[in-house]
C-alpha cells in the first residue's frame, strides 16, 4: 500500500487519478486549491479508508510546505506524488500576444508559471527531501501536456510552463534515481474534463474531436490509468519518460 498525494484532485484528471489509486489500495491525500466542496466529493468516491483532504494555493511556497506537511501528517508519509494541479487554458486565462494588453500578459505568465511549474518544483522538492531523509523509495508523476511540444498560441505561458515541467521531470529523474525515486511525466492531449464539456458540446466540438484519427478526445480515466502504472514499483525503469497520451493527434 502506497501513500499518495494528488494535487489538483477536485475534479478531472486529478479526481480520476485519486479514485484509481484508492482502487489499488493506496491511501490518498486529495489536494484542492479553492473548491473544497468538489474535493470533498472526490474524497467520497474513493475506495477504502484513511484518505484525507488538504487545501491550499501551491503558487505560494509557504502554502506548498503546509500542504505537504498536512498530507504527510495525515498519511504518515508520502511515497507517491502526482503533480496535477495547474492553471489550465480557459476563456479567463486567454493571453494570445495579439489579443491582450501588457498588464494582462504579465498576470497570465506569472500565474501559470507560479502554479504549473514553480509549484510543482516546490512540492517535488519537499516530498523528495523527506523520502531521501527517510531512505525510502518513491514515485513522482507529473501531468504535462501535448502543448509543451505542439505549441499553445492562445496560451503561450501554459505551453512554456508545461515544456519546463517536462524538462524538470527528466532532470529530477536523473537526480533522484540514486535514491530509489522514479520520476515520469504524462503529456495528455485534449481531455474531456468537466471544464471542457461546454466547448465539446459547442460549434467547434467536432473539430476538437477530429484532431485525433480516433475521432474523439481522451478521458480522465485513460490518463489516470497511465499514472497508475507510472507510479507503481513495476514502472521504475520508465523513470525519465514523457508519455504522450493524445490519440495520435500530435506526434513528436
């Protein structure tokens, strides 16, 4: 049985991952940024016992420390970390260079870098530091994006943050392997999360689905299945991998 912290587990990929880990028998700390009610719903969907809620904005380094401390205290230890929390592309975070003013540009970049890259780096450090001190093995899985290599013209800070996340994961894979800690990354394409349902049901839904030759988009459960494998002891040899999960919609 592992003890897992899943960041950004209120819904979508994070929720599906928390559910999959609990079905494996893991105890899970369900992290949320602001939506405690949605996180509590995730908690109610988990199998087994011993799961906990932990909340806080990971863009703040002190709050990140509090989140990791709370999860460690509740679970006893953290030996699986899933870095899923992110400020995702949306109408509110749109910042195409020819469609936003300079102040809005700066706000978008700061928020996305702070959460999607620096927040991940800080939580990873804290969890890895504790594992190293305890001489315990572990697994870290980062949730990246197809946009890291395809490009995100409407959300360039998101694409840049995820590209940085992919590189960060590979650096950590090399640094943490001597300590028995694996680090891998999944890079999903378009996924049918709750926040994307309106777009999928709208006029450009067919075009989004047509990006993949399968004629559909991915599901949170498909991403969670990959995370489940990469966080298992059997996947240690996949450390350093960036696994594309985009239905052949973007090939590198």
